C-alpha cells in the first residue's frame, strides 16, 4: 500500500503532474486522489471530461498496480465515463473502489465529486495485469 506521499509522487507521469493530481490514499481495493479544476477547464469554464477520465484511469491504474504486485504492471484496457455534473472551481475528489481483482484483470469504479460533494462523473476502468 502506498501511504508515503513522496513514494506515490515518484511514480507520477508527466500528464498526472501537469494536471495537478494529488494522491490521498492508494491501495489495491480503495484509492483516493484530488485534482484542481483550474488549469483543467474546457471553453465553457467547467472541468474537461477528458480530465475526469485521466484522473479516473490514473487512480484505477495505480490501484491495479498495487493489486498486481512486484514484477507486474497494470495497463488500461477500457474506460467508460458518464459526466453528470459540472465542476467550475475548487478541487474534484476521485474515489476508486475495486469491483473485480483477478489474476489477469482488475476492474474499478471511480466516482468523482466536486468541492461541494456533488457527483460530477462516474467511470468504470478495466485494466489488464501483466508481467514487467
């Protein structure tokens, strides 16, 4: 389980850093991260749907890597997202929960809420687990 923020930061990709994703908790069955709305808005002034998807896939992939264990990795296979609200400021919070933790596939549900706790997006992320 990643409980050390510096350890999690060391595995961030360039896009994760650019979007301002911060991890609160990452383990195989439950993970939480936040991301600022500022800098991730579309022309309408609200959070871009692609930013929601990036946050969801990043968080689910890290959780799946935790499940996969040493010498293995997780690769995103499928993501399906439904955007049900509009975040215009503050930070969004993503909560990732395992649906299936198998030997070769891990599936997660990721709920993303705005700063007031209103649901703005829900994603299902499927990952394939492979040897490095």
